[in-house]
């Protein structure tokens, strides 16, 4: 079940560097794509940077709507993550094609894909030069959610045999988030 995460803790949801799904919607169209380069860049208000290529439907919808969702898929969604990261949304609705279910965000119209570890609702902070030169988008988080079986007391709680977030290496090769370890004090 989705539980709200206080905005001052939103950066913790993606700080460990998982593959991120980017959801967008505008004018009756919607899309989801996988992005390997998404990271937190500020605490309050929480902001994220995401690289979104110029020729993607996701970028077109993000620029038109000014909003998106960022989601961390789990290992149960590994094949789906690879698929939505390698197929264009211009070839048809990925949600219909792959039987994906989603809800609409509380503060944005972009989709929140079911089954993820976390969901962040974001608004674009326009930076035309940076977007054009580097494909880099600055996003302010307006609402944050986490799967209550994986997030407790303001931190991820991955168990050995349970769901984990995923990290992309190259060419469809992924690894799972590993065991947490505390540094000596």
C-alpha cells in the first residue's frame, strides 16, 4: 500500500541510485520510460535532476504539461523496466500494450504505475538552456509516496528475500539493491 513520505525526506527515495521510471501525460496521451540518470539535487523544496532525451515522447509530454512522476521499480518489474526503456511510446500506448495499471497523482496528472517501491510527483522548473544543451530537467517534488512494506521510519527496509529496487549497468543487465551496512562511528 502507498504511504505518504514527508517532502523533506523525498530525496531518500532515490538517493541510492535506482533505475527510475518517468511517467508523463498530456492531451489524452500518456507514457512511461526508464531513466538511468535521475538524482536528488536539493532538500527543501525537494528537487531532482533527470536526463530525458530530446526525441522521446516522455520529453514532449513533460514539456507540454510541465509535470511528471518519478518511480522506482522493483525486481518484479525488471523485464517491464527494460521493455519500457527500449520501446518508444510513439508506437502506441505502453500502458495498453503491456497491461499496465496506474493511478493519477494527487498533485499532477501524470501516472503512478502500480507495483513500484516509490512514487514522486514533480513539476518541471523550466531551464531551457540546460534542457536543450544537456537534456537535463530540474524537477520539484510536490508529493512523495513509498510502499509501506519497504519503507519504515524514514528509510528503506529491504529484506533478504523481499522486493528490491534495481540498478541498470548496460544492455539489459541489472543488479538489485544490496544489504544496508552502517559505517562505524
